[in-house]
């Protein structure tokens, strides 16, 4: 499975999240209707650890079947 920050950002944008701001190496995405904020760590080309990746998906209500 691909645990890259690019992949999770694609999934968030597909769900309606927009980039609100960037704080160092973290991108903060916001969904105005759901009033949810999701933080995505973007450390160059490094993959996100599996647990962190799954936690971000859970926070954004993205199921494993949507990956």
C-alpha cells in the first residue's frame, strides 16, 4: 500500500477538504461543512508511518475501501 503524503492529500481533496495553511512541514486541511481540521505531515518524499496514515483516514471518515 502507498503511504505517501501525496496519496492522503488526494483522498482528502476528493472528500472536500481544502488546504487552509502550512505550518513548517505540516499541511492543515479544513472541511467547512463538517467543521473538521486534519493535519498531514509532509516530510519530503518520506512515507507516513502506517499507524499515522490510518489515524488520519479515521479522523477524516475515509474508509479503507476508499483508498
